[in-house]
C-alpha cells in the first residue's frame, strides 16, 4: 500500500497561485469580477475576459490596489476560435460568462436560445479545449465551471439557461475523467440566486411570466425554494472557486459544489 502524498496542514495553506495564469470569463462584473479579484489576490496573473471594456478597466484598477495582476481581454465568446486561442497557456480556467432570458418556451426566440448555448456551453468547451494541452504538459490544472442550482434543478421559463447549465455539468464531469491522470481537476460551483446585475435584470421578466408585481419576485420566485432567505454574494462564490484551486481540493474532481441555501435539500 503506497503512502498518501504529504499535504500541508490546512492551517498552513493559504491559497498561493504565484506563477500561475488564470483565465476568468464574464470578468467585468458580478461573480466573474469577484473571482478575478480573489485569484489575483492569491498571486495569479489573471486574464480577465469580457465584452465590457469599461468594466474590465475598473477591474484592473481594483486588482492593482490589491497588488494583483489583471490583464483585460475584450472578447465576445460567440467568436469560438478566439475563445479557444485565449485559453492557451492557462493554469486555472474559470468558465463564468452567462446571460439570461425569461420566457415561456413557445415565446422563446430561437436565436437567443442559440446564443445562450453558444456562450454558456460551446464556449466553455472551446476554452477547456484550448487550456488542456498546457495543463496536461505540466501535470497540473484547475477547471472551475460556474454552474448554478439550475444545473441540478429546472425552473419554468428558463429553457435556454437550464439546458446550458445541465450541459455544463456533463462537460465538467467528462473533463474530470479525462484530466485525472494528468493532474487536472474539473468541478462545478452551483450557487443559488447571486446578487448580480444578471439577477436584477430578470426581475421584470419574472414578474411578467408569473403574473405578479416586481416587488414580490425575490421572495415568491427567486427565494421560494431556498431555506436561507437571502441572495448569495459574489464574494462567497469566489471563495468556493479559490478552495477548488487550492491543495486541499486536489482529490475533489467531477463534482458540484452547491451553494444554494438548501434549495436542493427539498
């Protein structure tokens, strides 16, 4: 029986990503911004990818105040070849970018459905494809996919989003199985509703779809199935991402780290 590999005691292991390059998509705001700042604070050189140039500039300034290094990359993830190229040479990949539209299936625009799946499922595949050769070559890599409770549960009126997140779960598990022998882990982080612009923008759509006033949406729709009656903060999600990049999580792969306030306990 071989001896287990020696790991530092947990209290001796702050996250140290010095010398590592991380790529975070959707980095200009919300979860992506929090993840970029957290990884930069741990010493990583962060490639921050987003379409929002102004948001990326603000992120880079905030990271500089922390002593971190963030390189803004303005990129539309529907350009799949560019996405794959951007991931070359990365040690940590955080697939976070997403978009949302709340509509019944019979009213859901097919072009939007296509765009959602392109950005939230096909682009992550291309980014992983671009990142793995470098990760395999050095025998270490971390793929963290920001999924959702909607990667594990469905909600009405979110056909594209739910489909994309369920697909991302499968992609993440396949990446884990293929990457294990190369020192690469792949996991999903599954938050409930996070205090982001993406959530705020869907309140009007939710009110219309459910036929209730906007002021009732958070309590009666967003948090209806959550035992903890609050939105989760982006920084809490970023801490989960950081954990999956640390040495204590080297045996964690192919799974989903659920931060849903008890939603899936039902």
